[in-house]
């Protein structure tokens, strides 16, 4: 049960960390609006969640950029005269950066989760279980269709 809750919170936080925090193009509601409709967030809760995301999003983006740069530096060493020490050094730095990204993402999720009431957490958990069941059913249908071909 706890795994499903964490899975749900992770999905939501990842969706919330997308760059489009205001209204998305076409006038569609953003992820916070969708979450508000799903579990009944108050205006204050929505504002608090948006603040959490805005505060942490820029730092996460910086870390993502740093990780990309390190990956490019590692890839640049794929050549006949590679430098093993450089590869190992950059790989260790990349590990540190990805570890920090994981920590920041988890902190953001925890802070968002702390905004919910217990009833909202239960509703979210219920919705995530439903989504997970739907995804499993879709996978089973796809597997059956592939088996028929």
C-alpha cells in the first residue's frame, strides 16, 4: 500500500516538475489544477504546492544541466587516446549530481505530500491504484494483441 502511495506521489511530483507551471497551451489546466480537481485542494494548498515547485524547480534544472554536461564530457572520452582517470573522475561527479537530483526530487515530493490532508492522501492513493490497474490492463491487452499477430 505504501509503495503505491509513493509511486503516485512520484508520478505527480514528476508531472508537477515540468516547465509549464502556469496554464498550458490551449487553455488546458496544468498539473496542479488537475491535482486540485482530483483530490479537492484548496486555493491555499494549490498556492503552497506551486511555491514548493517553483522554489525547487530551478535548482533541479541546474543539476540536470550539470549532469548533461558531465555526460558529454564522459562521452568525449570515447576515443583511442582516452583518459581513464578523467572518465572515472567525471563519472564520480555525475554520480554525485544524480544523487543530489534524486534527493531534491524526493524532498519536493515530500513537501508536496505534506500539504495534503489525510483524506486527500487517501483519495490520491485510491486514484493511483486505479491508474495502476488501468495501466496493467492496457499492458495485458497489448500483450494479447501481440500474441495474436
